[in-house]
C-alpha cells in the first residue's frame, strides 16, 4: 500500500541503495529483512525541540548560545517510507555566514546517526547530501574543528575529501572572503576543511 508521502518528488531524495558506504544486502538505516524507504534531507528550524535535536545532543544548545539562530542550520535525514511523525534517522548541525548574503562558508558542529540506525552508511549518506545541498545554496567552503572524541567523524570527513588546514585553505579564486564574518580562530585553529 502506497502512502502520499512516498510519491513526493524532491531534489535530493533517492533510494538508499545508491548511497556510498552501504553494506551489501543492507540499505542505510535498515537492518537485513526490512524494506528500505526513500531518504530525504531537509532543513528544519534549529531549536532545542526540533526533530533531530535529540540526535545532535548538547551541541545544539551550545551552538544556539554562541551563534545567532539565523546562522544555525539543522538538517535531518528522514525515511519517507516511515510515518510522518517518526523520528529522523540522522542529523547535522552547521553554522553559516551572514544570513542576508549568500553564505560563503559553513562550520560543521555535529553530524550524528540515531543509535538504532548506526553502521549502515547513513553518516556518509547524510554528509554527501548535505554537501550537495550546501553547494546548491552557494556555500564555498565547509570547516570542522575536531575535539576529543571526534575520531569517527574526522575519519568520515577525511574519506569525503576534507583535508587538514591551519589557515583558510581556500583556492585563489575563493580567497576573497568577508573578514568581518570569519572568526579569527579559524586562521590558526587546526581543523578540517573542504572547498565545495
């Protein structure tokens, strides 16, 4: 039986079998023997009661204290084959450049998969869809400043083309940034960087 939500067409929805990092015979976010749905990346308002806030954990509250809400973006990966009220499978939290202008950069604060869905490649699927969405929105560079316990996320980002950078790391054509908008810490903080 097909529900109306299964027929929705979106820019980034695709069958989970197309996701990199999928184990043979298992689609991201499913266990063997379950039928996979269509995955959809969507942005939701960033607040503590938002879908995906529980997946992100305390990072959301910290970022909302430190950055204006207009610069915070919360993305969730949902399965359109599940009920509309079902919790997201994975979530990512970013901070972007000035909201009135095309954001030229994004700082990734958190990317996590809900506990029951870990190990099926959803982290890579979320990251790939997220980078595609950011690129479409005009973001030219994504940063991540790793902390203690971020080894798995760091490995995921490095496998997706992020590289270590202790400076801007931008190519010549993208070096023109608004210095007012870029935190000074980025100039010397060891982090990971990817140009889009």
